[in-house]
C-alpha cells in the first residue's frame, strides 16, 4: 500500500471532529485504500474492530442495500451503543437519496462518519445545503510525481521516471503491473467504467460513440483554449453532427466524474472571471496516452497538465490568466494569495527569445505575489527581476 500521507494526515486531524469526512476523486485513485490505511491507524490507536463499520457499495455482498433506508438500518443495527463508532461508506452515491441516511447518521453523536464517492454529485447543491457547515471535502487525485517516485523501486533518473509517469499514468495500482500491455488493459477498463458507469448510466446517455468522441477531443486538446461551440462545430465538420447543449452536458459529466478538470480564464488587471474560453486537463495522462497515443510536439501541453494537477493538489483554485494581450498559463489562488505560473518545456533558444517570451507576461503584472517559470531544462534555480525559474521536476519533488 502507498501511504498517501497528505490525505491521511487530514483524516487524522479531523478524527472525532463533529464533521462528515467526504473523500472525492476519480475511481481507482486510491480512496478505498486510503480508508483501509486509516482504519489500521485507528486499530493501532486502541480502537477495537467492533467500533468500525465499513461498507463498500460496489461489493456485491452489500447488494441487499438498495435504498437509503436499508443503508441506515444496516448501520444502525451494527452500532456499538457503549463506544464511539467509526463508520465508512465507500461509493455512497450508488444509493438513491443517500443524503437522507447520511443526515440521520450524522446527528447520532456516537458516530464519526467517513464517506467516499467517484462523482461530484456527492457535493451537489442539494447535499451541500443539507450538510452546510457539517462536512469537509478531501479532494483526492491519482499519485503526484513525488508520491510516484517514493513508490517506484527502479533505479532510474528523474527524467526517466517522468517519462514513465506521463506514459503509464499515476493510478496507484499501475505500479503493481509488470508490462505496458497490462497497464494499457487496466487503464482501458477504467476509461470504459467512467464512460459507461459514471456517465452513461448516471446521466441516461445512449450515444456512446459521441460521448467517447467528446472525451477524446478534450484529451487531445489539453492546454488549448476551447469552447463548446468550437467542439460542436469541429465534430459536425468531421461528419458527426452534435449541438452545443449536448457537448456541454457531456463535458460537465466528465468534470463531475473527475475525469476532466476545467480551468476558466481570469482577467488579472480587471480582477474578474471571464465567461468565454476555457482549457481542459485530464486527471491522468496514462489514460490519454493509451487511448490516443503520444504525439510529436505534444510534450509542452502534457507538462502543463502535470503542473495544473499539482497546483490543485496543493490546494489552489487554478485559472488561465489574461493581462492585456498576454496569457499567463496559470493563476493559482488560495486563502493566502496568488501564484502566477508560466510553464515551458524548454527556455533554450539561440537568441534568448523563448525566455523573453515567457518572462514578458509576468513582467506586466504589477502586484507583489510570487511569479515563477517552470521548465524541464536542467538548470539551477534562477531569478530574473524577481521572477523565479525552477526545474519543474525539482519543483514537483521538493515543495
């Protein structure tokens, strides 16, 4: 088991707090394993087995739990009336109206409650309203590059490991598979489960072919400014007529299932969010590689995808920056402020134009928040007029 310490530490901090712990993320990113590790931690800290109630609703042995009432009754009948109970429910969204059971369990002060889910419906407006102020969300992603390195036993360089990371993907179980073909089969199954179980069945979509075309189009265009009308027009010109509303529905379904992430644009000078033009990033690059293959000249957008996900892991809301006629790759915002990020596969050029091109948008920003450039170039950290330049692999591993 790979101990996901960042997430595990959060669970430990909120143990016995009067809050529901909600772990969300794409299927197979490690949510169930995280809870298994946490349950072992509880046992090591004098919590007995009879205080732990654990249900994985994808396991057929729980197929008798068909609605919120049977879920509630099953747990209620197992409660230890004399001790604190630690209740874990995996993939809770599979039960219709599950929030009613969760709400009733929550008001029992003898329960510390943990739930997981593979789509954002968990925290839809209805549930958020019902549980307002009574939950914390732990947003889980597949392995970071730092976690991937710590779990990889091969004696290889960081550059070699990075190529493996973006090719074979970052789902934890891929590290146990011996061949690239095996990884491909595993990732293809995850992809099909997302398409069929997380999107088609949940959203009552019947056109699997169009759905996959939209998924593939978005993956093929990571890092490019897109719009739903642009996607619809491109597909229609390729002979597959589809309207804008359908494209929007499909994309939102992929976002809800944590398969895709959307970065909207932020006007730095006007300090407002723009309604047109957005970029999409895929939650795991291995999925993209095995579904679409690797393209020459695509490494810049792949690197951008890696940095985007890392910023999300570090707790930022991430936007595409606009200042005048220039674009900033990422404006990362949290409760402490902002971080401006430019991402470049390389800064090397005979006339220094590449470096100047990456510096120029950052130089246009007048505030005092940190500004950085990340590159795959093997260079020591540098500083150009207050703009810091890092080797991106060192940045991924050391911060």
